[in-house]
C-alpha cells in the first residue's frame, strides 16, 4: 500500500557494460521462462536494474607500491532492482521478525536438528493483481513487471515472515522455528526429528513451496 500523497516515478534505465548487460539478460530470461515476470509497456512506476558483485572468500593482492592488501574475491554478479523510490512511497509493514537469540534459546535442549534453506523464497509469494505494475523494471532489452514478490521491496521480509508463520502456525514452537526462509526442525530423538521433518515437507508440498 502506498502513501496517500505519493507521486509515481518513472526512472530511466542505467548504462551497463557488455559483460553486465549479458548477466542481466540471462537473469531476465530465466525469470521470464519461469513465469515470474512478464513484459509490460504502460505503467506509472518504473525502477532501474542494478548489478552488484557476489563476494566470496578473502585473498591477498599487491597494490601499486607492492604492499600486500587483504581483499574479497568476486565470485559472480547479483542482479537487483533499485526500488528505493517505490520503497520511499510505500507504507511500512511493521510485522515483527523473530529475535535470533530467543529462537536459539527455544532450540536448546533438543538433540537433533534439521535445517532447511529456501530457494528463491520471495519469488514464491504471489503479488496482488493491482500491485504488479508497481514492480516494473527496465533494462536495455525491455520493460517487465513481477507476478511474484521480488527481492528489494521494503515490505518483502515482513510479508514473507507473516506468510510462513500463517502456513506453519500449528507447528511453530512445537517442533519448528522460522526466521525468514531459514527453517529449523527439531526433536528429542532421531525418530521424532524425522517425523517432524516429514510433517514440514508435506506442508511444503501441500502449499506448493519449494525448499
């Protein structure tokens, strides 16, 4: 939901060098093939694509005066949408995220754990039809909007947490803890842990979630 007096913003595409242009093109085609985005031409909100490096481990390199400098290695590129203008105009969702220390306290006392990490978690949440065009982004090969929730929206974490807590409400604190797309399933014995994990996986299948 947007603030009452906000004005839509159409931002131009940003220049990309040939390497990054190809990175963005591959990501857009992947999202298009998966049905997560669709082409759009007429929209009031348009945000630009932004590419940032994926940082890996640390390495040592020499600078111009032959000194050894510790630096991070770049393992690839991450394609993002710069939704700052849209986020500024968005009414904030104050749904609370769990405290990590409290979650860890609840996990203590159990001997067996299973940890599940989400796969493109936000993209599994469908966007209301009237809000899809607000997610429009532009890049050198076209303009597209999301059918499912993208990364970068200010309310995405709260929305995802609310959805997961609703879906697994009967299991929470009994044998599962959820923080965003990280699931911790636990049990006092190996058999109980497997039984609990089976319940969680069946719920994933029932709700068409991919983990």
